[in-house]
C-alpha cells in the first residue's frame, strides 16, 4: 500500500510543483473506518505553499491518478489528513506476491549492505550464563537478524576479558575445590565463587591432571586452574548459546587491547589532545570538556584501568575495522559509563551517532506466582541452561522478546510450559502447525496438488471477499513494514506482537470459514490464503529464532 501510494502521491506533487519540499509518509489511521492509510503531507506543505491545509489536500487529491479498481475512496479528514481506502481486489492481488516471494517475503534492502557490528552477551568466563544474559542473547541475536533482513552486512561479536581480579578468583576457587578433593579441610577463599559448577570444573581438572597440581608451586597451579576453568566455562557458554540458536562470528578478547598496545595508544592520544592529566597518582579524562558533568578516572592510582578506558579503545577498534554501524546491547547496569565512552570515541575523531546503544532491563523468574531466586548449580542465580531445561529454547527466546526492552521482564515459567492459547509462543506455533495440517488435508482431498505455491497456479483470489478473509490479507501485508519498524527502532517485541495478531486473525478466519469445501475455486483461493499465512508465520519465527512446527 505504501509503495503504491508513494508513487502516486509523488507524481501528484510533481505535477503541482511541490516535489522535494517535505518527506512523504503514510500511517495507519487510528480508527479503522477512516481508511487503510493516511498522510499529513498537505499539512506539512501548507506553510511553504501559503495555503490552507484542507484546500491544499483537495488540490493534491485532484492531481492524483488512482485506479478505481484498487483504491475505493479518498477523503480529507480533520485539519488536512488525506485518507485512502483500498479495494478488496487490491489486497487479494497481493496474496500472489506473498506466495511468489515465499521465504524472501519481508526482506528489505534499506540497509544497502552497510557494514554493521552487533555486540551482545559479552560475559566474562567466570561462571554460567544467567537468565539476564539470556535476555540479552535473544535481543542481540534477533536485532542482528532484523538488520540482516533489512539489508545490512552483520557481524555478531562477543567481547570478554580473561584477565584481572575476577579471573584470579576463578583460579583460586577452582584450585581450592581441586585440593578439597584430596583434603576436605583445605580452605576455600572467603569471596570465592560458589556453586556446583566450580566443583564440576575441579573434578575435570582432577580427571585430566590427577594429583599433579598438588605438587606444583601455587602460582603455577593457579595459572593452570585458570586456563582449564576458562576453557570449561567458555565451552559451556557456547553450548548454552547454541541451544538458543545463537552463534557468534567473532570472540574479541579485552586483554588483547593491552598486549597489542592499543590501551597505551588511546591514553597517549588523549594526552596529545590535552584531554588526559595526572592527579593524585591517577590518570583522568577531561570529560567536562567533552560535554559531561565531571572528569572521570581512566587509570586508578593502582595502575588498573577503569571500565571506561578499554571500552573506549575497543570502540575505536570497531571503527578502525570498518564498521559503519555499531550496535551495543547492554544491561541496565552499564548505563552510567555509556556517555563517557561515547564522549571518548568522539574525542578520538569518530562519530558517536554511528553507535547505537540498546539498554535492556532485568529479568525476574516466576513460578506459581513466586519469584525464583536460587540455583543449585550457580548457588546465587538461576542459569540460562536451567531455564532452557525447564521450558525449552523456543519459549525462552519468545518470552525474552515479547516485552519492551526498556521494561523489566517477569518471566512466568508456568505459562511458558503451558500448551494452550494462553501461552503466546505455543499460540503462534500452533497456528503454523494447524495451517500445515489444513494444507495436507487439501492435498488429500484433491483441492491442490501440493502443499506449496506450485499447486496454486491460476487461482482467482478475487473470490475472497468476506470480512475475516480481507482482514487477514491486510495483516499479512504488514509483515515487511513490521520487520522494518522492529529493526529501525531496535524493538523486536513488535514482531512477537505482530505474529500473535496474525495467529489470532487466522484463527478467526478459520472459525468463520471452512477451507476445503465443494466450491473448488473458492476452496483453492482459501488454500492460497492459508499458505500465505503460513509463510508469514514461518518467516517471522525465523527472524525471532524459533521453530515453526509442521505438527503439534
């Protein structure tokens, strides 16, 4: 609809010599009876044209050349909106477009191949992934897919650090649990990592090394424990992400920024720019000169950098590697450092407008209405692996995505396991499976030769005239626009809502009208509508990273 009207209204504006003055946009009217699309172009043009918006709207309508078999009505509303209503014939013609594009329906080229990096999860290898990491994994992976579907050249990247105090404590904890396998009285560090996973790693160390570590110097034993624990934890992290269908193209180690001298390069550059200075043994960044409220420490008096410095250096490397669009997916706990990092990036000569930061809120697990807090494996939090065991990867991804990223998410475990229309992911998948069953039945009854578009040549979709049929077609045609808006706004929940609406619209259509009926041509047209619905549901599920089952 938007493509068609854009061509027609642009031609009218050119005929009236108004072209290029304003951006032409179309939206769905808030009230369905007002039409299918509306534009405020007359109101935007009114001032420069020196005319009353309603009179200008009438002028534009007069210059329009619309096919009456495609557009049934054009009217002016309110202060100058132009409302358009399309014919049933227009919508029915589009079913063939959906079927012809198949698995490509919904893909767009607005990204123009822009080299894009999406960084997400980025947890250090000190323990299992939490459900909070799981939400970030679902969000990041889906945003990356949305960017791919809109024509971006996407790299998925995981940034981690395997050095510093946390890794030292991982080594100490693993070593203590290893020693306790031989001497239960061996002391465990007071602030060591609790949980079964440390004991599991210690058992692994024992199976590989026997008692050998007991005879080593402690520092040598700790280094070996650190290496073995890091390897085991990264293996488990990759495995659980694989269970969610999440794969990364690049794993970037923060420590490499130090060993390659890139951290020092950034500090030296800030000093050359007059933006870094020494005070009380620490190195400060003049963020007040970069638009922030106060200066920030980038290297502590102990010589240890704060988070800001390696993050600035890392983002400089992102630009140096040629990324034109950088998307960072962070939890709410990162919000304080982001302005400083972007200010530092700008000071180094890069455009922070090309960095899009997506902040997601935290997750609370509910079971029988009560909050679930503890985990046997991790001791103080429920792991992502455990949640997948409880409800399955599809429910995990869908539930993580179905609320606004900026909203705290209450994940209802009981609802996610329920096989009923109350469970939104089950409802969407059931609609797809139900359509697959209808298509198989249509083949057995001879309505069509195959359950795909090849068996629907020459179908007259103009036979679809009932209200629930047209409503479903209209909704299916919104899929590309939904993909675009979900991508551009970094709001994947728009797609989960849309797919639920498609499932609802299909169930209403199927409740109102049988598909396999004696009227063979109408039956074939309805089979085509079913197949188009199945394609949209399958494509939407593909973007979300969930399965679209053929039977349930």
